[in-house]
């Protein structure tokens, strides 16, 4: 917990060390604009949706084979090589 607090406070340490720098006065503070999915400008349209479906299908296949079926395959192959 202490390590996390130290890392979380590091940006304040660096910000305080740069108080007298002339470059800090020349750089304006940027505004952060948060958009939801419906408000964002989606340039790709249907291509983005198709790529997402391909990603989900590959991810599901990888997770099913690697995490669920691979242990059974290894045990089965070990059984076949023994006999």
C-alpha cells in the first residue's frame, strides 16, 4: 500500500520541482474532453464493427482452446504415448 501511495504522489513531486521554469509558463493547460461512444466521431463505421467481431471470435477461440481444452489434450497425448 505504501508503494502505491508513493507512486501516486510522484507527479506532485515533479510538478513542484518545475515551479520556476519559464517553459511551464509558456505551455497552456490542455482541456480534456470526454466523449461517450455515441458522441465520438467514428471514421471507420462498419469496418470497425467487423474487425471487432473478428477480434472477439479469435479471442474466444484462443481462450477456449488454451485455457479449457489444452490441459485435456496434454493429458490425452501423455496417455497415448505411454501405451
